[in-house]
C-alpha cells in the first residue's frame, strides 16, 4: 500500500478546500504532504484564526496557503480538488473545477475508491454517531480473537479517513460514519460501502439545502445507491418505509430490517431512550451479519456508555443530574432526549442557537409535557421561536446572554430529583466554534459548580 500511495499522490497538484481547526483537515493535509503532493490549502478563515492548525503543519515545505479567501485560479490547472464537508452546493469554486474537468473528491470517498478494506458505512439524520461507535467497539472486541483489524473513520471528531490507507489492508474492516455532505462525495465517486447502515430519514440542514428535502434525501441515498449483489443494507423500520417509497428501484443489495425485539430484555443497557435502543439494534444486527459471536455482542453492548455530547451524563450536584446533549441540533433530536430522560416535568432545558430552517412547532408544543423551565440561548433560531414559546402559557421561559449564565440559572431553578439538560435543537454558529466546542464549554462550567 505504501508503494501505491507514493505512486498515486507524489507530485500531484492538489487543492484542499477547507483546513479548519477540528483536526480532520489538518490530518488530510499532513497525509498528502507526507506522500509528496504539491498542495494549495485554501480557507476563508484568516491566518490568525487558523494559527494552531498552521503550527502543526509548519514542518512541511510542499504546502502553499491561501487564507481569508478562495481564488478561482487555485481551482484550475491542478490534478485533484479535495473539498471539506459543507462547501455550498452552488460554490463557484467547485463549478470552476468542474468546468476544467478536474476531479472533486472528499476525504472519505477518496479513501473508499483507493482502499481494499471492507467498508461499513453508517448514516441517518439522527443516531449515526452512537450506532457507528457501538458497532466499531463490537467489531474491535471481536477482532481481538481474529486475524483482521478494525478502523474508525468518516464524520468522527478530529479524524481524517485518508490516512487509514497506510494501515487498513484487504482483510480489515473500516467503520465510517457518513453525513449527507460526505455522501455527496460517494455519489460523485460512484461508490457505496459494502455494508450500509441507515438509522432514519428526518429533516435537517435545510439552511444548507435551501429547503430542498429531495436533495438532502438523495445525498443520503448514496450510501446504498452503488451497492450490488453480495452487499447489505441494514435499516430501521422507519428508514425502510422511506427507502421503499422513494428508492426501491435503486436497491440491488440484500435489505435487512433491524428491530429492537432482537435485543434480549435481560441485557443491561446503560444509554437511555427508545431511540438509543433502535441504534443498538442496528449495530447488533450488522455485527451478526459479520459473524460476531453473540457473547461478544452482549458484553460490548452492556459496557457501552454512549459517546460525548449525546445525552452524555456529566455529574450530579445537590441531587440534580446534568446532561450534555450538545449534538442535538434538530427538534427531533431534542424531543428524543426529553422523552428518554423526563419524569413528571422535571427537566430544566437549555436550548437555542442558530437557524437551520427546520419546523420547530411540534417540539415547542411538546415542551410542556417534559420541562419545568426553558432557558433560551441567543441566536437567530432562538429569535424565531421566542414569541411562539411565550404564547404557550404553561411554559416558563427565560432568555440569557450565554451558556455560563444559562447553567447558573438552571441550577438555581432545579431542585433535588430534577435534570438540567443542554439540548439546543439548533446549530452552534455565532457563540461557539462548533457544536463540540459548545459541549466542551458546558462541561467545563459544570465542573466548576
């Protein structure tokens, strides 16, 4: 594989669109630079904003930086464009590349084109992170008794997928969490994972897709669009209904429906909520397809405590349980968290943030069933819903200027037996670098109580 990498990337002119600060972009650039590519890295953030990333890459001499802007000329006369997730659908720079017949790739889909490993991809509007992580842990535990290795990639915080080309071989498994943006890349590459796992179809990212639900769903469908005989599509009952309605003619793989009834009632499951039981069922069914022993599956599920930012238990203070659900950036996700935790309207909910152009009405009217108080963070989304919130007479709503104030107020309002839940239902833009930064700050404030 090392020989292939040197042959494939050496002296290729590559423009990387989006460096960022999360670590994924840094690791993509490091990998390409290490293997001899001649790189142009372009990002709308300034040199000072990207300081930590640039410091990591300072040792590489084969990188040219274009910061604070993108230039059309950097999307011509190159061999490959690698774009970051979330590049606008109508980006003039990507159009410029296509006009000049330059391949536009993404991290995970380029890996998929070049690797010999078996790929397991997980997507869905909600639940894909939990399903991915649990499946990875099951397969990793199983691999301890076998000759193959298991790797994790895709939409995982700080993880780049391309560098796995150095370590993942033909007999290995790679589990990929794939969001709709990364699946755009799979669509362009004409690729799908050998095993596709689909949690659900819900509404999200309508600000990015300009309200075009079909385009969003079609990007998601790339996870199975290019599968063939011998491949598998593992779905929840909800996803199966939507796929059969919209995409039945595309299916060439074996479809398997995962049900919570397959999980024994005597398993000691730690992560709360029916939605998480559905996620577990998907991971378990996929592991069974891959021949994992039942005892390995059971032990791993019973030791799984969830992942950061997804109904993450932080600590208990004065009998008040505190949860971090910062990745709940849609109304459906926040409602699932409320349903999983609430007992007798005992939740003080911290919500609000930036607009994603989703219908919030069903969630707002459900809040009265679960919450004793709503604390609203600033943001364009919060501005849109605050009048509706105040018209629901049973709700007690307070607006605050930031997360520290929100937590302080929540702890004042809550009493023994209550829950303080950060579950924003909106994006994090404006106050935070990203949703993970929002959760990290929340945890730091909680530690100081």
